[in-house]
């Protein structure tokens, strides 16, 4: 079985925090591959002003260039509509029965996990890999609440967020070093978030 991490999100835009999380998940959860899955439309984020899915997919591809264990999938974008994790996991299991799936999420997503579509089914198909955001997170309590067996990452806490980056771009402030250079060039070339 190949150990594969599913890393989904809006990725609007992809930033260094996303890359750190994906790499720490790969190393600490001993994943053979991390599949980045940009959502067509996230059920948890209703930002209709987000760039078209094609832009977010392109930024993911640019951000992950050169990392042999990172792969970007357009599965949710091709499917269109609201991107529910449970549907994506079902599709991946059907297509890749030899994959041992792990779902990479942040602590904030773990807090809202009981409200997701079919959380128990998600837990039956994938093991959670959780990135803590708080300085002293209560991941044990959160995991007990959702009755999940999970891997808690010991990773640097980076106070970088896509919403802050979008705001900084909109105000004409520098976001250099917050985004991979290729992504920053793409954002500038396409006039995104202005």
C-alpha cells in the first residue's frame, strides 16, 4: 500500500505555510506522496471573489514544481460544484485501491470537523494528519471529541494566512517571501487579488 496524504483547500493563494504543512505531513506521517487538491468551491469558505479555479490550480502546480513527492490533482475542479471531502475520498479509493489515505488538515478544520459532510465516513476512509495552529493546542481533546485516530504534527507555527496575503496585495504591500517566487510572479502577471 502506498501512503498518500490528501491536502485540500482553496489555496487562494498558495503560500509558504501550505508548503511547510505539506512537507511536515510527508515527513512525519511517512507519506510516499502528498496530493494537493484545490477545491472548485469549498463548503467552508464562501469567498465568491476568489480567483477562478484554473488560477488556483495553476498556482498549486507552480508552488510544487521540483518536489517529487508532491502531486496536484484537478479532480475537484473537474467535478465542479461544492467540493466535499467525503466525495473526493470515495473517488480516490475507487481509482486507487492500493492507497492508504491520510487527510491533512489544520487545527481549525479539526474544530469544525463534526459539521463536515459524513465525518464518520471520512474517518473510515482516511487517517487524519493535523497541523496545530495554537501555541499550545488541545489536539488530544479535539481528537477525542471527534473520536479520531490521528497524527499530530510537530511543525513550526507560521502566522501566515491566505486572507492576510490577499489583504496585503489589495493594499499594495509586499508579500515577497510569503509566496513562492513562481506563485508571486503568477499573481502579479494575472493581477490577482487587486
